[in-house]
């Protein structure tokens, strides 16, 4: 289990130079945009414009703050994404143009190299106690807002994640994670599953 605080996050420009993003976690550690396998980041979008292209990658996007975006994918159709919607999954090769609905937004972006990893992104608002199944090689939890969340694994590792903090948990810590929060918290759960080479000979 590894905990990330705001001091651990790294600010950097977008791949296309159109803005900046806050990198929450990346693998391998120390990788850059030319050689990473998976990445979780959060960007502030203050004006309309294109997304960076990531050929060979899969992406998921959620709105953390603000009214939302209209996303045009491959100039074929427009999708409205707000904080109330489920995260949107799309391919890194797609041409995506974003327009603000009303004012700037802050998003959460997950991207995985298709040859190596698959991922899912979901949001979960809860209070009290909850058991979260791993169902992946790695689980990344972001406490987007609300009360601090206590995490405990079957291996006995524990961490408290406050608002804006996150934690990365390995499948070796057990099949599930026990979560608790005294008041409402909004979690974003990223499940990362590594692809295995299968020898059929």
C-alpha cells in the first residue's frame, strides 16, 4: 500500500501543450509520457480545445468539479459529461474536442497502455463502512471530497486518506479493502488489470 498526498503530485504540461495537469500516479515510477504503462492525473480546463492524442492507449474521464464538458469524439457525435455522469471511456486515438458547459472544470483522467493494462474507473459516494473488492492487480483510490476515509487491507495495512489524497493498493494485500468514513465522502476507484502473455503451445 502506498499513500499519496498533495505534496507527492507532480504538475506538468499536457502532451499537446494546451494546458497543465497534475499527475497523481504513474507506472513505472519515474516514467514520462513516452514510456509509461498507466497514469492517473487531474487537469483543470478553462477553455475549449482538443485533447492530446495517445495512440495505443485507453482512457477514462470523470468530472470532479465544475458544471461539465461537451465532448465531440471523432467529429461524429457530442457527449455531455458532468459530475453527475458516469466516467466516460474512450480510445486514445480518438480525436476529442472539449467545450465548457459553463465555467472551468477539474477532471480525473486514467490512461493505460492497451498492450499492457486494462482499467475501469468508477465513482462511489458513501458514509459508514464498506467492503471494496480488489478484482484487479492494483486499485487506486482517490478521495475527491468529503470526510477522511480509513482504508484497511486483509494484510493488515492501513491508511487514512483525506480530501485530495489517494492510495495505491496491490492485490497481494488481499481480495478486498475495508473502507470507513464518519461522514459522506466521494471516492473514485481505479482498477488496473495487467495483461498476461498466454502461451498456447
